[in-house]
């Protein structure tokens, strides 16, 4: 179970560190070709979403790694699950149905991570 958790957490971590880092560091013009929704959302909110993604990765990795409050890993995974549900809702409201495939995949991975985190 632990190996499966680390595989799923690693996949989620790589994706969210990349995407969250871009949202935190890049301008709206730089993000727009990859993330069309940034034109409809205030930039401060894009930065907050990026920070939440990065903090979610920290929540997935640090508690199980240190053994301190490992329940936080499950809560972080559930937070990422909620984030993807909201992201899918935004894409659907914009008529971007095919973009929700990635949201669905990340939603499932976050759910699996939450379930696997109960092993601690």
C-alpha cells in the first residue's frame, strides 16, 4: 500500500508542482496559450490556485515522509479532489468539455491517494 501511495503521490506531485509553479510564477500572457481560462479569472485567484496546488503537494509528501500528522496527507488529497471538481465545473461552464478529461484523471488519482493515505 505504501509503494502504491508513493507512486500516486509522485504523479500528482509532479503535475501539481509543474502547474502550480507556472500559475504562481508566470504572467497571464504566458499562461493563456496553455490555460485559456486565465482570461476569465482574476490573476490574484490564478496565483492562489497555484499556491494551493503547491501546498497540496507538500501535504501529500511531508506528513507521510516525516511521520508527523500523517492524516494531513489524506486531507491534502481530498483538497486536491475538491480543486479538480471545481476546475471541471469551470471548464464545463466555458463549454470546454474535452478539457475535463485531465480533471477527471486527476480527480481519480486524488481519490486513490486519499484512500491509500488511510494506510497510515
